[in-house]
């Protein structure tokens, strides 16, 4: 009888040991527990400090998304990135948290320092990339390497809201301009409109249309790709259907841009007055929306091709949500310590940022006192809107036109001064990049060390001989990169990021002698340079 009882106990023992998960957790001193305020508070502070340190970069990105049609999708990118991370939740629930304190702290510190340097130099693209590095560092610091590997796609997707692809798109502009002009001209001719092609110009009796850089359609490919990539990644299973969807959306966007130019030509031919149509409905942003619609139509078509059952299983999440994830007390302590390490790093970076924040530097004298008579040249003030090149956000502008005698072409003097450079207020921007075309150098100072740029620039349908340079605390720079570097060093060492752009230009007419025009321009630059020394710090 005793033996039977023991055997019965032996048979019952497995059932007694196999307790429900909740019972096992409750019976263990180190059992899994949920997050608490002590862990969530440092993580919230960590996120807030990332936003504080990178505030200027974030503000610059917001301005970029508002000011450029090809990056208007930037507002959606962080939301889509968060959704991409959410779709990985089932996988992440099975991956243990292993905070990588050393590696994460290193990535966070280096990226944060890069953000500060980029903000000091007004560099939006490096700043955006460094911000992505900060996010990567935070994830690595708090969650560990395994989690970070699963979140690389959502983090990398944030690159679509940073203009890092401009260097890829830039070489495509001119070929796309020519292709758009050619296809649009052929279509207009087929529709009975008397149109002919001259390079990137479409000439019809009513107007001559230029397919400019903004009209090439190349830049809008980024916006279409930014939406197409997550659509393909989340909803399609086969690699060739994913690629096919993306190619289809991009192709439709290119053809839609041709159609936009064709419609503008027809609209002008029929007597339309507003070049981009009523309420500007023919703007480039419409092309991106047509591409978006094509992506959803293509998604439906490619989804039909694939196995619907497998796609539905892949697209429908199952299993427990985030509420089922639990941390042991010891692991929760590790996460909390990792978060506080990140907080300390970012507090240090914030202290550096505020202690080295540039101060405003005013002009030595107001430009209103600048003389109208300079040697044999007599000048007059003109509006800033007539400047050949203009710096947006300048604290002070000097715009004058000078002439030696009646009947001669007027030399235009433009000086833009910025007291403290930053995103949106910088002397080196997209506009000034157009000045760097086939340049030579010429000396304008007494010592021979003041070398400036000299060349011919085509801008705003106008060709001019131009002398220009960048001025940074008395230092003359001709190279854009060196001027940026000089500003960055002055900001770090002296807390001064002020600077000026000086552009002296002379319009070229068909009757003008190019050599004589350049001689007049250089002579005027040599005359005005020492006078500017009394105004620019």
C-alpha cells in the first residue's frame, strides 16, 4: 500500500511541477515583473534630452519639409518609421533585452557631438544623419545589440526625411530636364500645338517654357520611393514584386511629370494667364501625389499575383502585445542604469551646446552710411528683390548699382551680412552654389593675399560677369567648404559665426566686350574692397 502511494505520488509529481506560467513567476524571487516609474522616468528624460540637444536640427528639418515639394513627405516618415518598428513587436517580444552600455554610450556621445558641430555650421544633412545616429545610440544603449538589429530598418528609413539622397539626384536633373522637354514637345506637336524644342526650352507661339531643375521631376522620385519602400516591405512577400511595385510607382511619377508640362503648354496655348494653372494646381507636388496613387494601385495588382493566403498571414499580427512583455527585477535595473548613463551623456552635451552657443556680432557701421560715390563710380540704391543673388535671412543687406558714365552697364554691388549663422540664415546656401561656375581667381588687395572668385554666371535667365567672395571676421574665402570650416572653427574658438557674402556683378549684352567688362569689374572690386573693411567686422 505504501509502495502504491509512492508510485502514485511519483506519477503525480510532473503535474505538480508543471505549474501555470503565472504560478511559476509568482513563486520565484527573481520572477518577471513589468516596467515601473523608476524605469520609465529616466527613459522619458533620455528622449526629451535627445530633442533638446538636436532642437536646431529638428527645426531645420521641419523647415526643409515645409519649403521643398520633394521633401513634403518628411512629416510622414517618422510616423511610418514608428509603424515599421511596431510591426516587429512579435519578434522583439522573443528577444531578450541586453543593454549595451559601453557601445551605446559611445555611439550616442559621438553622434551627439556630431549634431552639435552640424548645428554650429548650419549643416542640415550632416545634422540629420547624426540625429539618426543618436537614435541608434539610444536604442543600442537601452535595449542592446539584438534589439537594435531588428530595428535597423525603421531607423534607417528615417533617412528619407533627410536630404542625404540629393547627391544621387543632382546628376539626374539635367538628363531628366532634356527628356521631359523632348517628350512634352512631341506630345504637344501630336496634339496640334506648334511647338519646337531648343535644349530644355519648349517654344510655342504664346510663350517659351523652360523645363528648369525644379521641373525635371528627378527630386520627386525621393518622395515616391519614401512611400513605396514601406508599402512594399509591409505588404508584399516576394522580392521581385517589391521591386516591381517601386519601379512602377517611379515610372508613373516620371510620366506624370511629362503630362504636367504638356498640360501647362496646352493651358498657355489656349490663353491661360497663370503659368501653373488656377491656384497652381500644376505644381510639381501634384506629380508626387499621382505617384502615391500609382503605388496603391500597383500594390493591389501585385498583391493579386502573390499568394493571398500567405500575404494575409504575414500582414495580420498575432500573439501577445506589448503588455505581455515582462522584465526581471535585475534586468529592469540594468535598463534603468543604461538610461541614466544616456541622460548623463546628453546633459553633458547640452551643457557644451549652451556654453559654446554663438553670440551675435553686429556691423562696425550701418550700411546706410555706405558712400554713393566711389572713385569715378556714382551709385544709387535699389531694392533687394533686384539683387542678382540674395541671401535669405540676412541681418543687413547692401544693394547698390554704380556707373562711371551714362550709357555704360551698371555694376551691381550686393553685400549680405549675417550676425549669427545657422539653419536658414547662412551665407553659403543653394542660391550661392550657383555662383561657382567656371571660376578663376584674381587678387583685389594691396598685399596680394586677398584672392577672390571671378567668372561668368548664368542665373535667372541672365548672364553676368561676377566677382564674389565670402568674408568671415576679416578672412576672405573663395571655396564654399573652406568658408564653412572657417565659420565652424570661429564658432568653436570664439563663439562667432557671423559672415558676409560680397557679390559684384556686371550684366553682359551682345554688344559688350567681355574682356573690357571684366577689367571694369575687377577695378571696381579693388576700389570697393578697402571701403568694406570699415563696415564688416
